[in-house]
């Protein structure tokens, strides 16, 4: 009887441990990292990297993997590309087709239990019900594309209109307090500068350098929180631009950087394979050992050691 009692107690401990982690037993052990932070910079074109003074981004490139040839889907505009980045497919399947789409312009090929095309956030939530999943963003259009019902924390930082540092302060506090498994970040202001002053202008580069400083603060917060060694950081964009516009088919509008650095990532590696916007979701899914939905067309990039 004593032997059976202690065996039952041991099984209970295993079950409780798996529940507290937010994953079935054995699942987290398959993750390539415990934390993924996706930092999106609206309007950041690859052309800018020829002269941009962005030491924090370049440090992530040197210590991780990158490509400057990731292509946006068409049109090279915001909502359609953020949707593709989160949904693992193009507008032909997820249905968000315009710069400001809040609902599908075409019927989504499939929808999940929350009534939206499957996102990387909803897929992680299904696999890890207790996972901390956050979303902090400047542009309120992001909330229509992430599946907010799958999030633990959703913050549109309206305060940024009065304080340009507000977004980063929320991010830093959230990382230190919650240590999220997955955090989506979106900086919108560079796109505003592109429309007002123009792409490839001194004002554009000045704002990009400011955002690079914020990325440095996010990296520091990750280290201060004691999770840097278990974290992967991705920095990328929805589209670039030309003149004061975007949405067209020039490479200045369509090519955006993709930088990935952290646990399990090759160091100083330039990605040669083709990469599309929807491959971002697939790459994150592969980090969390998620089974990719059949409707997704994205492929994980080969950046893992």
C-alpha cells in the first residue's frame, strides 16, 4: 500500500508540474527557446541598412542570423503585411487585402474557434493554455490582426502621442513583470516620418536610430529579467517605402530586414534562402514546436544551430 501511495504521489507531482508550465508534459522541452519577442518596425525598408546608424540592430545581426531580402506580400502596405506576418499565409488565404483592413476583404479560407484566421498567437494558446502571450503596439490597427482572444495582455499605447518613449516603457515593465513566452511589439512612428518627410531622408534615419535605442532597452530588460539566455529576439518590418509612399512593387517598398538572434540561432549567419512575410509566423511556430495549420503556406527559415 505504501508503495502504491508514493507512486501515486509521484505521478501527481508530474501532472501538477506540467499544468503549471502551461504545456502538456514533455512539450516545453521541445521548444528551442522559452521566450520569443517579435519587434516590428512599420515602414523599415532594407535599403536603409546601407547607412543607418543602428548599433543595437547590427549587434543582433552579428550575433544572430539575418536577411535584407525578405519580401512583403502585395500590396506593400500595413494591415495586409502584418496579417501575413502573424497568420502564416498571404491575403489570398487570410483575406486581409488593404493597408487598413480590420476584417477580411475576402472570406478567410478557414477560421479558428475565435472566428479569425489562425494566427501564431492562437496556435501557441491552443498548445500552451497557460502561456503568457502579450501584444504592445502603437498602431491600433494591429488589434484586428492578432486574435486578441488568444492574448494574455493587449495594450494599444495611445500615450505615445504625448510621450515617444511610452511604448518601450510598457514593454520593459511587461518583460520584467511577466517574462512572456511570446511578445509582439509594433513601432509605428517610422512609417509616419516616411509619409511626412519621406523615406531615405535625414528625419527618417534619425527616427530609425531612435527606435534602435529602444531595441537596446528591450535587450537590456531581457537581461535584467534573467531570461536572456532562453530568449529569441526577432526584428523585422511590414514594408519599406519610396519617396513619401508605399504600396507599390519597387524593391524599396517590398524588401524588409529580418533579424533573429538568441538561443539556438546561428551566429553571424546571412540567410541566403528566399523569405516571405508569412515565413515569420512559421519560424516562430517552429521555435515553439507547434504543428503548423494546413492552411498556412509559410516555411521556417533555416537559422537554427
